[in-house]
């Protein structure tokens, strides 16, 4: 079996079998990461360019490591040190880079649809590393991988995504992927940060953490985007923390331990208390490790079979 598309633009519309193929492929690459020599040859001779037009720590380093561990040649690009700072467009940037005979492009960009746009202007395989508030498919996949590793299956698993759902590409990719895999997904946050018709994506909506906490196996806590505070979507960080901050006291109301996830970067003691982030039920650093394996799986499947 192989993926239907030669690009990974989002998890929306991907079949259950395709998602399972990526997760299963990542299992063998996760094992490679525990070896003393963490390098395998499948992308030898291929060149991957990482185009990051937005800041990133985890995704960028994780993609670079994944590419090098698959033996690809890697070139990384940041906006400040490039001719984008002189006004060059995304299309011209991409076409000039492709003229240097590259095979795959990983792109992060503030504009929703930017990864899709690249598929129309260059021939390389395109991987979306986050496009505005649209999708962050490898984050969705690594979250699913981490949950499957912990619970054995995604079927019937109860996962709540907490926080700013409206502006979150992580929420969107998790909702598409998890619902396709049979998980029961809910979202929780202030009404101002939850899209009006989100139930149509097959999720349940909560506006109170104390109502959802007894109902779930895992909470995926999103970064509160501090810049939203100025736009009046929530009154203050203190108030947000009081009602939607996930704390030890609030999760202690559940009858069994709840797995704590966060895509990073964390605003400690705002959306998530530091003791929970570092606590025994947190899988936040496992998410980061698994991200390398997931990205190796995606690069391998697109680079060798598509
Ligand atoms: N989770 C995530 O996308 O983190 P970065 O912005 O650091 O890549």
C-alpha cells in the first residue's frame, strides 16, 4: 500500500488506511532512534529543502533530524537570511530553489494554503509543516502516534483538545486524524475561541473543564496565543488560567489519571500548570521524540514510493 497523494498537505480527507500506514511505518523508525547509530539509507541521493517562513523549534529541528537520519542531503532556509527579506515572493523563492534540482520541500508559512500553492508551482514533493490556522499534519500524526503508543488503540479513545481551537492548526489536524481513526474527540474553551459550527467535524463542545475532565482519557492542551488577548477574545491571562488552565487540582477530580499532551511551546502556569507538564502523566517529551519518527515515516513514504 502507498499514500494516494505525493504530497502531505493535511489530514483532512485522508483515509484511515493511509493514516494507519504512516503510524505503522513510524514504529520501525522509532526503533531506529534508539540505536547507537541512528541512520538508515532510504533517502540517499535525495535533496530536501526546509522552507521556514515562521519561527519553529520542534518542527524544524525534528524535520532536519528525520531527513539526516534517512541519509538525505538537507538545506534549511530562514526568511531573515534570505532574499525574501528583499521582497522575493514565495513562488519565485520556490522556483529558484527547485531550479537547483531538489526533490522535496518542507514548508511552514503564515498563510493558510501556502503548501497547496507550492504544489502548483514546483514539481517536488511538498510537506506542510504548518500553514497559518489551517493544518499541521505531522503534529496531528505525532499526537496520534503518542496516544496509540500509550493506549494501544485510537478506536474509542476519548480525547479533549483544550484552548484556542479557532486559531489552531494543531486542533484541526488532530480533529481530522483522530475522528477518522475512531477516537471520540471533544474541544473545550471559551465560546470566543471555538468555531461556531465545529460540531459538524464530529466533535463535542464543552465550555467547562470540570464537565469534560471526568469524560476523557487524554487532554491535549493548546498554547494560548498571547496576541489574542489584545483582540478581546478573552479578558486576561489570569482569568483564562482560572477557567481553562489545566491544573493538578482540576484533573484530580477524574476517577483515573488523565494523560497530558501539549504541542509546545508551553506557557507554563497559563494554559497548563508546570507540575502537570513535568508530571508522571505528561507525554509531552514523548510527543517530541515521536515527532522525529513520524517525520521519517512521511519523508520515507513520499520520497520512495510516491
Ligand atoms: N509544535 C510545534 O509546531 O512547535 P514549533 O512551533 O516549535 O515547531
